[in-house]
């Protein structure tokens, strides 16, 4: 009986072992996440019917139609914010009751240095993606189609733009918590006895693969694009393991997506119909990509490589070395 218990329970640290902790934390997310998502879907129809004075069946039939793009974008941003609440709650529970660690052990402390790294991440992620747009424009693959466009007449640009700003902020935080913050730190700590290379490499590889497969349902996705997204996961993970903070990865993740949206490109296959500067894609080729958006082209792959180099230079200059953060492998636990 003790041998069976020892498989799941670490008596030395008085907590579940690494694999059960990760599984339980995922279960917490699932238990809270799906009811919130379904609730969002249930209230969408009645709210559209009420706001537009329509019979409910007609409102339900119009859900997803471009006529209601603006309100759909608002709902999407609210849903993403609700998911943020779910992921933060799951991290709080996982940190305190599963790992016996502080919440900020997984995110980094929100001090001046954290916010400075966040800004740096925004500049890195946004800067390299802006480079993709500029190269495509110079090459004549895209052209400026207009300004402050919402994709259709009668739709407020500013409502859609602010809604999507919230959407991308929350989305970046959500994915960095769930794909970097909790699993990489927890798994790396659990594998510390295997040596630093394997303890860090295995979680980064597994989580980055999961990150790619999490986008498998996106429109126009292909296996090659999924591999590119996996590499993006590695890029974000490196920022996390070298600093012990999510600030850089959240900033890079947000800006990488937001710049694409700003110029009216599909983001991971999703076309939101809103653009501050609407860039019309004149050709689809291996460099600029297909209907999935710039992430499906080689330019984004090279931009990611440039971003990786810039990231390492920044961390080396700011932190003085390129070493795995000490708390990743050797945590300080809260006394039970």
C-alpha cells in the first residue's frame, strides 16, 4: 500500500508528485472552463435578440454572420476575459495547494523589472512581426487598402478594435500561464534529478508540441504551420526558463499576434474583420503565407529566428548571463 501511495505522493515534500499535479491542475481548468464557455454561448443568442429587437430564432440564425460581427467581437473579448479568470484561478489553486508554492513563483513578481520585461517583450514580438509586414509591402505582396476599417459598413471600428485589444491581451496571458507558467516549471522541477538539460528540454519539447496541437482546429491550418507554431512555443519557453518570469513571453506573444491584427491579417487563421491599417494581400506564396495569415509564411519563420536572437541578447545584457533561472529546478516551498 505504501509503495502504491509513493507513486502518487511525495512524502518528503508532502504533496502530489509531478505528473498527478499537472493532471489535477488541467482537470481544474477543464471543470471551470467548459461551463463558462457554454454559458457564453447560451447567453449570446438572447442578448443579440434583445439588443436588436429580434425574435430569438432569427437571432440564433444570425450568430456568426458578419451583420453581427461587432457584437460577436465584444462577446469574444468577454469570453476570453472569462477564460483569463479561469486560468488565474487554476494557477492560484495549483500553486498553493498542489505545488506548495507562491503564485508569483510561476509568473514573476509584478515589480518594476517585471513591467520593463513586459515592454521589452512587446517591442521584440511586435518589432519582428512589423518587419514581416514591411518586407511584404516592399516586395509588393501586400498593399494598403484603407485606414480604420472594420470590414463592413455600419460596424464601429473603435468598438471592434478595443474588444480585440482586450481579446489579445487576455489570450496571451491565458496561453502563457497554461503552456509555460505552470507546466514547464512543475515538470522541470520534477525531472531535476535527470540533469538540467533533460529537466528543461523534455518539458519545453512536450509543451511546445501541445501548443502546436492546441491550434489544430484553426482555419487553414497545415502540419507545416503547426510545426511553426511549436517553434513559437519554444521561443516563448526560452524567455520563461531564462528569466523565471512570464513578462517577456506575454509581451512577445501579445505583440506578435496584435501586429498581425493591426494590419488586418488573419491571426492564426482567424479573420476578425477589423484593421487599423488594412493591408490587402495581393499574392499567396511561400514567403507571406496563405489564408492562415503571415504565420504560415517563411517570413514569419525568419522573424521568429530574429526574435530569438534579440531575446537572447536582451536577456544577456539585462541579467548578465544565459542560465536557467534557479527557481525553475530548485523551488522554495511554502511550509505546510
